[in-house]
C-alpha cells in the first residue's frame, strides 16, 4: 500500500530553482507518485513563483500563525504539476523578495514557514504518514511537530525523514530564536540537543530529532562522519549513524532527455549522438560567438561559482586549460573572484572561451548537449546533478572522486575501455589538469574509445527509478507497518 509523504523544502521545480535541491524536489515526489504513493510538496511562495505561475495557483485560505512572538497570517495556495500536488505558504513580508535565502532575518522567515507548514496539515486536514524535510530551512520540523503539538496524537504519529543536501548550510542562529520565533523553551539549548556553539542550529535539530536522516550519496554519508567533511556536525552524525542512509540522487529524465528536449538545436540519442552533438555544438558556438568548428573538444561548466565546486583550481589554471586547444563555456554566478577570473578568460581567449555570468536554464540545456566534456572538480559534492545531466547528454564528466561524484562517475579504464567519465582523487589543480589533458587526448586520438565512453555514459541509469525505490524502503521501515 502506498504511503503519504509531505516533502518540505526551500525550493523545488517546476516552480523555483537555485540549485540541485530544486531538481530533487521536482523529481523524487513525482517518481514516488508513479510508484503509487501520495507524495506532495510544500514551498514558500516567493516572488519568482508568483511572477511565473500565479495563474496556476488555487487559493485555499488564510490562518493566523503563532510561533513564539510571531503572530502573522499565512495564506495557503495549491497547484498541480506532473501529478504531484504542491502547496505554497504565502507571506508577503517574508517571502516576496528578490532572492530566496541569504537575508538577515532568515531564521525568523523559516521559523514562520516551518510552523505554517505544520499548521497547514490540520488546515487542509491531510495527515501524511511521513514528513520529509530537506536542508536547514526545514530542520526544526521534527522537533516542532513533537513539542508544539504535544497533545495532538495526529501530529505525534507522523514520522520524520530529514535529508541533508549540503553540510555547509546549517541554519545556525542565536539562542533567543527559541522563545521569539520558535515558541520553544530553553531546555532544547540546555540539554545540548540543538545547541551549536553559543546558539542553536536548525540542521542539528533535524539530525537529532528526525526518525531517519538521509543524505544524497553513499560516499557523502561516510565522508560527513569525519572531521574533514562534517562541518563540525560529525560528532552528532556519528551518534546517529545507525539511522543515516546515503541515497544517490537521480535526474528527471522527462525534463532532461536529449531525445525530446525542446531547447536543443537538434535532438539525439545514443545512436545519433555524433550528428546531434555536432549540431548542438555549432548552435552554441553561433549563439555565444565562438569559432564555429567541430574539430575542437568543447568543455562545459554549469555551476554555482563557489569554493565547494573547485572553481579556483580551474581559474588558477586557465592558461593551461586553454593551451590544450579546446573551447570552454562557463555558465554560472557566485563569488566575485571566480566571476572576475572567468571574465578575464573570455577577454583573453576571444572566440575560444565564453563566460555567461547569470542563471539561465535554457542555455544550460544547450551547453550540456553541446559539450564533449563537463568539468566538475568539486572539493566536496554531496551528490551533484550536473554530472548526471552531462552523462545523459553525452558530455563526459571530469570530476574529483568525492561524494556523489565518486558514486556516479566510473573513470575511464584504458585497458578495458570501461567507464563513463574521468576522475582524479587529490584536491589539487595539477591532478585536475593532468586528468583533463588525458581526457582531451582521448578525444583527439582515440575515437573508438571515446565512442564507447559516450555510449556507456548515455546509457547509465541516471533516472530516479532505483533511488526512489530505496526511499520507499526507508518509508516502509520507519512506518513499521507490515506490508499489505
Ligand atoms: P548544487 O545544488 O550544489 O548547486 P548540483 O550539481 O546538485 O549542485 O545542481 C546544480 C543544478 O543547478 C544543476 O541542475 C545545474 O544545471 C543547475 N545550475 C547551476 N548553475 C546554473 C546556472 N547558472 N544556470 C542554469 N542552471 C544552473
Ligand atoms: C546540494 C549539493 C549537491 C546536491 C544537491 C541536491 O546543493 O551541493 O551536491 O546534488 O544538493 O541533493
């Protein structure tokens, strides 16, 4: 029998996206619905959603939310996409802003959101078996559900899954958040359960109070138990390691399908790969003002430009990379140093390198389709969505062996011909350049080997099918019900 699961997150496709979390929220619930579960999603109603999707929203009603000193109205909306019901929490002051996160009052905004989500359950009178919370924005939900509704058995019988998509973003706030915004007393600080330094941590609350914790790849689930990757949460994670699962992400293969993708210059599959790649490369070169040639390998990079993504290994070695006689297309925004370095690259290597500074989903599709190689040398990577899309579009990933990159990219073995990409282990630029050079050499000199790699990349199962099945197992396990 199917379970009912409410996914709570700070972003989700097809409504709003800043990174891979949105890809997951747009695809995993859909995969679960297809497996017969009642999976729904709730998100804050940001300006970006109102601008693009207002006509799809159905207004459900308004209630007053009380959480500590917060006494504010929440208006709920509903929409359907791909068979999944999405709910939205509207509060003009908190959510109708230019961006999603990164504001001074994020603690208050997401305290309100979490409480409004929990209140929504009785308002719509839909009682899920499981609430599946994601990242710091939703980490307080398991504790709030228990502490703020202690005498309501309906809340007490809900089970909680908490998924960590990135250990670095923890939602750490001052201790006064407890009475002012969360309606909780100081005992949760005093007993240490959500204490972090001198304040509290939403992420730690999720780790301590959820029934099960997951993260987005098996390797990352081991890495975060160590001091190097644990972002100072490794001790509490080790304490809960028995309940920690590492489940690798997939991608939405309806949205990301080179055979049907309307944003490409030419559709292709594994058989028509060569001509498809060529046509998309030409279209991208034309669009971005690159030299129009199919002789040079094209390296793509679509990413947040932050230290996590290993971008400084790249910016430090631009001359060596461009010296390989390649074309390089970078799409992304982020830290000023990285952006400036790529702006310089574009000036220095006119016609061979382009930096598009911005967020552009349409262009991302074309870059994946046009690239021969996809560079993703992350210092750490919980899962990574970019390399999965790249493989599916016949762009071979060049990655560092960490987190989900290690779990999803099988490095080329020149003796057996096996593999679906290239990888290196140490987080240093020499190894990255060496591996990239080797990959470029394969492209230039080993056509049969390259073809085999592309074939194996494009036929690697990057869909949600398998992983949705693992989440299903997890839900069955925590619901503790015999299966009908
Ligand atoms: P993270 O979530 O850490 O940023 P992921 O690899 O999991 O990294 O997911 C990134 C997602 O965001 C991918 O779908 C990628 O294509 C997309 N993306 C990143 N930067 C941009 C951009 N500037 N324009 C369009 N899409 C982007
Ligand atoms: C985070 C991680 C990324 C992961 C994504 C979705 O943004 O940085 O590795 O793929 O979440 O889980």
